[in-house]
């Protein structure tokens, strides 16, 4: 019998090169500007001081699906979460940072400038967290799909899998038009990417989340999967959920997702700031400042979300073992990746960790490799599928 995995919010060591991140924050104090330079940082990572990436074949990950959808081949189980590369720029360069995949977007049918309020990103340094309300700014699915498709050859050479996160365009009131909107975006993404994430849960647009509308969601998933079945290539489809649902709503949503043959879940999106008191943060919720014109606190990401991620992976994987799970939220240490994989996750997504650890994915892969060496396994595949006891 598999040993029960204990919850630990693993603390990481800091190094001299981490001071470079401190300097960078001083030189570029605006978090959104730093975000805009991320793709350039990835391109130049080989020549920037920091820990060096050691290619470990033992950390390669292959995600296989029960319905024989195309497997996802990755040089590591760490994926850049949606929001980190919104427009599909220099995707293959993110392998320089240790990423085995990138979820591009979130993409909408038409280009969006997003939330006009500034600043729409705030750092919560004491909690190693971020507060944001970008508002799904992106260049639109047509351009994003074109960019992803044109870069697939480069990403395959780097052993990466590329997904596109999609959402309906906020502000459409007519249900038929909403359906048409998300279906158009899904088709474009499906034709270009290795997998598609359906963003059912963005708290940062000021509009009602889809995951709170089960009847409407049932229709969306039904239409999307009909389209998928009509196409000659079978690719994985993930649903990205919100972390703040009650158990009854979560169970209803899981039942719906599985009934439509969705391959897996991304657990989770950012945590609604207005409900942040449930995260046990050191920073009082009253101290958080608005990131939208209406005074909303946007979504929270980073270290405080990890306990929710850990418990959800454990709970959902036990209840729905055939669902593929990508864990997202508070994952900032390689030992956390190790724990989540042993719980049943196939991969993790990170983004906020990049703001608090210099070359975070490289550090995390080194920690993950050390965790792997503590077992009798010779590779992640051996650990997860070879029957090794841990």
C-alpha cells in the first residue's frame, strides 16, 4: 500500500544570485513591466548569472490519457502557467529556464487590452504572493494560434508541450453569441496547440465565472467535445477550475466534466482576493489595495495557495483516478512537485514563483532530482508507473 504523503509547505534556501532578483525589483519596480520582459529574460537566460540548467533525462515526463489522446512529452514536469506568456512569444526559450511546457494565453476570440486600472498587479512580499487583475489582456486567438503553430517545431526540439488556455470574451450577454465565441476560440486553439485548457474560472474580468453556471457549462462542454470528436486528431482537453468552490459545487462540476470526457483538470486558477481571509495569509486582507476600478481585489496567487492545491489533488485524484491533473497554486519548491506527483498529479504549473526565486524552475528541478534520488526509482516514470514504493 502506498504510504500516505504528509503535507509540508517546503521552505527553500536563498543564494547569493537571489540578490539579483532583489536588484531587478529595485531597477524595475513595476511588476507588470517585469512581466513584459519575461520572454526576453528566457531568451537570454543562458548568459544571465544564475544556477545552470542540468538536463536530467530522469525528470522527463510523459502524460498519457485513458482515451488514447496524444500523449504530452515534456523535458520536465514544470509548465509555465497561463498568464506567464499571454501572447505566445519566444515559447521555446522557456526551456532555458527549465520549463517542460507552456500554457499560452489565456486567449479570447478578439484582442483585449484588459483591465484599464493601474496598477493591476501588486506584490505581497510578506506572503510570497501576488495580487492581480489583468483582465484577460491578449492579442486574440487568431494571432496566438498562428504564433503557436509556427513555433511547434522549435518547441519539439526542446522536448516541450504547448497548450493554449482559452476563455469566452467577457461582456457578451447573449447566450448563443457566448457559445459561438468560446467555440470559435476553442477550434483555433485545438488546431494549433498540443492541448487546450478551458478557463472556466477567471476571477479577474468582473464578470460571472462559468464554473458557477452548471447548465450553461454543460452546454459548452457538450459542444466542445462534439467538435473534438469530429476532428481527425485527438488532443487532450483540460478544464481549469476555481479554488474557492464548496464541496457540493465541486462534486457537481467534477461529475459534469467527467461525463463529457474532459481529459483532465488544472487545479487551480487564482484565488478570489475578496475571499482571501480563508488562506491564512500573514498580510491582513484589509491591507490589500484594489486592482480594479470597482474596488475589487482581483485574484491571489503564490505560496498561500499551496495547502489548497495539495488537499485538492489528494481528494480529487482519489475520487476520479482517471482524470489527469495539473497542479497549480503555491508550487515553489521541487519537493512540492515531488509530493504532488506522488499524490497523482501529472505535472505542475508555476508563475508566481518566478517573482520570488531567481531561476525558480531550475532550482526546483534540482530539488526534485534530489527528492527522486531519495527513492529507489531511477526516473519519474519509474517512480510514478514502475511500482516503486516510496
